[in-house]
């Protein structure tokens, strides 16, 4: 579908799931590896890939034709599984109240919340809404809960949160209607760094419980230490 | 010793540094930002001999009062109708001028336009962030520490003094008129034929809810036929998204990179600056074009941009 005169959107199934997300990412990688001219940038989301192009360099019909050719060659969803992260979290810190609210709604104990949240494998479906914010699929059913009726202002960077069927990690101060499960020493947005954005669509994340006292100790650690596999 | 700088004496509230915008960071959630009216930015820059997409100060409704901490600086203001004076002496429209140390530059309001641009010869000595000097205030990225320019702010300049070339001027560029062209989609299938026809055959009014993120339009409500929640996907400046209320919202340069409302249509790039310049109360009409037609319009638009650079020449000596 065209998105104005400089972009188009390739839409896959109208669902949020791992397989569809893998297709979006596979097409994204295939485009990056292709020699299609005129591609300015791409924006992967849950089930669609936005492609921004320069009409001076490639026509709409020609671009569609070349995309269809890429898709007809078959999208390899196996090579598109992304990197794996172990993200440390001081659960229940410092927003103990949020933790108790989650427990009340889900009828779980705080220990059970930690056990369930830290045993799931999350996947980064989208990076966006604010720069560097990973939207994580894979939140176990037991932790699904509606967002707050009104968002809370000014959550600091590093808050690990859940809401609806998703998780997020706050990259920069922002309001959110999600519930806080804890704090990570990792920063999804590192201003001025060579790679300022930690997470990419397709990355997998597991959370690992740490003590609040460890936050300061880990804060200076290179983020590479939290990667469990190499860079794709 | 402090280098040459432009000093904000009494800036208006929404002054930011903007250039041609940033590319390549949307996948990380970073909007392109950049000048709301690319044509006006190019005009201001051409008049002072800069490349068309050099960073300039963008202001809304009026520009305020400025001074230069340098021997002299060549400046130009673009955006029709912004009355510009240096120490009380009027600077003719679309003409460059020299601002000397100790003089005051005042940029008043325009009855015709929303966004104006103040360009300085040589540009600002402010490092780009993510490949651009454009300010995205919401995320504090780019520009002068990611913020709007406050009174007392010092904006470092590249040039210590204006060169002795003659002032430049250009005739008023031919302005595109008529309806604002849109390409339907990407989610026009969320609306019935009656709503599409309503969008194309009604007048929509620009409201005071206009800023660098989005313009809220006032007019007939559009009705969704398949609900109004979509799985969030990538959006572009120019997208007309329709939330549950049915009131269309036109996304602008600072809008987020993903959104969850159906987008009935997208304003084409060449017409986006024109709509951005419409003041509250103005009426906009939409006309659907094919992508191929949009690309033909785009070629004419780029040719006009090129013409601005080519036709900006020295002032005829009788006028200097």
C-alpha cells in the first residue's frame, strides 16, 4: 500500500505473533542485502514493513516489482532471529506499589511474578513510540493486565514495565500507562554512543533477577556483556 | 574569547533550529524532524548563499528580536509577510541584509503564514546529532541542546563577518495553489466509500491545534467501518490518521514513527509545506492523486526548488 509519494507499507497477516514478526524482519534483511536502488530507510513494526524511498531513483511500480521478486524467492525467517540479551532487573524496585498492584490484579504472589517474568523469552517487535523504546512480545498470559486508565508522568530510563499483552523498557523519561516490574541498569538509549540504540527489532530478551544494590555495580558495564550470542 | 554568535534578545516561544531533517533513524523511533516548509527554508538559505537544506532558525507566527555578537552577519528571512527590520529600517522581502554588531533585528508577525525562517550566511557552528541539526524538542535531540531557543541564548556562528558580496534578492516564487493532493491509503479500506467521498468533497478547517507534531482538522467526521484500532505500524509526515472521534489529524515533521490509528490518506511531500503554512481558520480541500501523478508533481516541485537556487542573484544596483 502506498504511504504518500515517498513511502509504501508491506503488510503481512493482521496479527501480532512471532512468525509474522519474523517475516517482516526477513523482508527487511532481504532488502538490506539486495541491490534495489532508492531505498532511504525501512521501519519494521509488528506485522508491516514501512519502506521509505526516493522517487527520483526508483518508480513505485518498479519498486513493487522488485519487492515481489524478493518475496517470491522466499523469505528466510531462520536467519532473521536477531540477537539474544540477558537483561538484569531489580524486581519490585523502586516502585513497590506497582508490584503490589500487579499482584492484586493477577492474583499472583510477587515471587511468582518474578519467576514468570524472568522465565519468558521476549522478542523485540518494534522500536519506537519514543526513540529506542523496545516493545516486547511474549509476555506470558498470567501477566496480561490492562493499562492504567491514566498514564503516569516521567518514568525514568531503565524502568522495565508491562501492560496489555506487552512489555517495554523505558529509554528516556516518558509518561506511561504500563506497570513497573523493576529497574534495569541497562539503558536502551545511550546519548552520544557509537550505537546509541541498544535494541533492534528481532532481538530476543530474557530478564534475570538482581538485587537493587547491584544496579550501581552493573551501571558502568559494557552492554556487550549482556549479549548471549554474537551479532547475528 | 567567545566566537561569533547570534544572540536571542526576545525570541518568540517556538523558535528551533531546523534543516532538511534526518534520515535513517526512523527504525529506532527517531522522527525525521526538519523544516515544516522546505521551500521557505531553501529560499532563506539561497538568499545568504547557503545550500538549500542548511540549518536555519524556524519560528512560528513571529520571530522576535535578535542581535549578533560578531562584526557583521548576512541574514535573510523567508516566509511571506514576516515584517523584518534592522534598527527600525525595513528589510525588503526576499532580500538579504547585513546585521552588524550592536544592531537589533526584529521579525514581526505575518498575517499570511505560520512558519518563518531566519538564515545566516555560513550557517551555525552547532554540531549535528544523528546526521542533522534539526531540533526534536520532545526527545531533546538536535538543535541547541534539544530545546526551543530561549531569551539570552547564544547560537555560535561559522562566519566572523559578512563577506563583501552584494546583497541578494529574488522575485516572489510562483506559489502552487489549489487543493492539497493526497494519495489514498495505507488504510483507506477501514473507511466506507461515503467517508472517502466526504474527505474529498468537504472543506476542512485548520485549527489552533497546530504544532510541529500534528495539525487537527475541523470538518465532517469520518466514520470507520472496521473499528479504529489497528496494529500499530510505521507512519510518515503527511499521514492523515483518524482516531475514534472521527476527527482527522494530519501528522507533521515531529510526529512519532509508529501509530495505532487507521490512516485514510497521506498528503504528498510537495504539498505538505503548503498545508503547514496554513493559519488557523484557513480551509483546506483534498484531491486524490495516483502515486504516478504524485511523482510528476514532485518532479515539478524539485525543479522549482532548483530554480530558487539558480534565480537568487545580486540585487540590481539601482536598489542597493
